[in-house]
C-alpha cells in the first residue's frame, strides 16, 4: 500500500508514473486525496473538542472546590455534549479511514523511474541471453513426453479435482521430489534459510503482500476464511509482520518449497495442455527482507540466484525487464527469467524476481531501526527459484532425444546414476 502523505506531496509525479501502467488511476487518486482531507479535518475538529473538554473539566474541579455546584453541573452537561459529538466524529472518522484504506489497497505500487514503458509483455526489454549453444527446435511437446514416460497422469488430475490438476506418477513423482531437493540445496548454499510454511494463511497475511483485494478471484478460500497460498511469498514475507527489526538482522534471506494454488481466473483457454499453467503447482520461493538502501543490489543478486538454477541444468534462457504495462501489482521493478521451450520455439517465464520496496511492509508494518535509531519500513523482495512444474516441462523438451530422456548430470544421483530414462 502506498503512503497517502507521499501521494499528496507528490501527486503529479505519482499520477504520471502510475498512469504508465495498463489502467488510469487519476480518478482514484482524486478520491483518496479527498478522503484524506476529510480524515484530517475530522481529526482537527476532534482535537479542538478534546482541548475544550479538558479546559472545561479543569473548571469543574475548581467550581466544585468553591462549592459553585450549579455552575459545575452546567459545565458537566456541556462536557457530556462534547463527548457525544466526539463519539459521532470518531464513528465518522472510522468510516472515512476504512474507505481510504480500501481505495489505497486497490492502487498498485509505483513503477520505478527507469522502468521500460509498454502496454504488455510484448514490450518487455531483453537484458541478456544465456545458453544459445544448447537451443533445440521443434521436438516433442512436454506433455507427450511426460505421458510416454509415465511421469504424469493427465486424466487422473481432472478425475480427482477438475481441470488443470495433474497427478505425477512413478519417476515423475520422484522427479518433483528430486528437483525440490536440488533447488533448496542450491539456495541454502547461497545463504538462504530454509523454511517450511503452512499452506493456509489468514486474510491479514493475504492483504499484507497485496494478494487481496486485487487478486481475490484468483484465490482459493476455505469455509473459515483461510486462503490456500498462491505462492510461498505470502507466508515467508509475513513472518515478520508487526515487528521492528534491528539493522544487524538485515538482510534476511528465506527460501521454501511448497505447493501453491491459483484459480487463474480469466485465463481460460491459455496453456490448457501440459504443466505450464496449473491450479495446483510446485515452487521453490525466494524472499528477502532488507533495509531501504540495499534492496536494488539484493534484487540483482536474487536474479543471479534464480539464473543459477537454469545454468545448473544447462537450459537456455533469457532475462527480461518488465515494462510498465506488465509489472505486477506490488512491484516497483521486476525481472523475468524465460526458459527456452523447443516445441513452442519460444521463451516462456519460469521465474519472476521483484522489488516491492516498502509497499508490502506498510501493509504488514514490518520495520527496522537504522544506524541512527530511526524506525523505517523495510523493503521486501520475492522471486521464484524456480517454478518446478515448468522446470520439468523445460527439462523434458530440452533433454528429449526422440527416444529417451537424457538426465541432467545434477539429477543422476537421484536416479541410481542412470544417464537416461526411456
């Protein structure tokens, strides 16, 4: 959530930057500014009434000591009237504050000044490419390979749960487990602390990272208002909600492997085959909590950590910086890693690394004391390290030779040191 005072003090600049996104926020900004003016006017009126009430209360004591009972009672009545007015204003203030909060929760983070301008993912800017020498073209689709190897039962998932659910079987199930181990071992070797998180979180946690209210239609909610996590980012980032951290605790680096759940509302017809866009998927998540001066450097390091996964598997990929029309709701800067899919003859997203600056921290009230003892909001970052189902799909397409799956060297210890599976 953005700081309303920052919006008011930089209204022209904020409007200009946010209107580079795919929506126009001008009207919403006018509404939040007006609500904030109402909020401040009510607060000022309440403060004036309370000051008057305090003065009158002092007079009551003095009158009572002088046995001027009637005068004291008149002032008591006046104080009671002021209390009623304050109560009404407090209720009005509560309503205005709630309206203001709802409006602010629907405004995304401000794109950084250098973010490429564009309408959608076609306008994202390529930063670098890796592994051109490994590129293949037009082999078999990953879902056909997965079925041929009996890695995935694409019919059992819909039978049990509905469309876009899959059942990994035999060596396919082993592959999911093996990849989770490989990725966690890689990231913990780089200093990330491994965490196992709940798959259910409360409403407050979803608001904390900006999943609510914007993405409510994509969320799976239970009968007691708990949510299945859309990503490990939600529980990991909320671990320090409401805390004031010491500077020497930062930066904090967390990683987790979890299953994640998204309804993918509005994506009907897109990637309905295979493992690219599932309602339940496996992912290793990276989260960083930093001071305000370090977050940009930490973002660049996080991207490198995600790239290390694809380099470990010798998978061709490229890094793109997202444009203003494609960047996520909570992010002020995002890089996507796109891995090569030979059958599609294109790169597809497998990781997204974002700097949210203090946008999520304001929701969660996660703060730290800087070197001068001043309390400030932390900066939060998140990234995929990486999406396991998409990694499986990429391995299948890039390592299939038409008859057998050549196992990447790093996976062979998990498969009795076999060189291939057929």
